[in-house]
C-alpha cells in the first residue's frame, strides 16, 4: 500500500488592533489567498467599513459590542 503525505492547507489570518486597543482576527474564507486577504484589508471599502464601525454612532461605540473575528470571502 502506498503511503502519501497530506498537506493541510493553511488559512490566511491577519490580526488587527482597533483604536481602543482591542484586537480581532481577519480570516480568509476557503479559496482566498494571502494576497487576496491583504488586498481586501487594504481596500477602501474595508477601511471605510472599519471607520464606520468605530465611529461615534458605530456598532463598536460605547464598548457594548466587541469585534472578535471577520471572515473575508470571494464572490464569483
């Protein structure tokens, strides 16, 4: 019987720190490369979303909610 070596694929993950000092992870969904994840994080859309989340009226304002993990997906 032949034996093979299986390679577990590594899911790209980035850690970001919010303006209040809390950290959260950004995880690439299946099929998204490290480069694709980095491009998504560097995009104007993602930066604006983060700015809105942390704004005075954003979901993270006041410390009632916390961001732990974000999954970035590819759409065909």
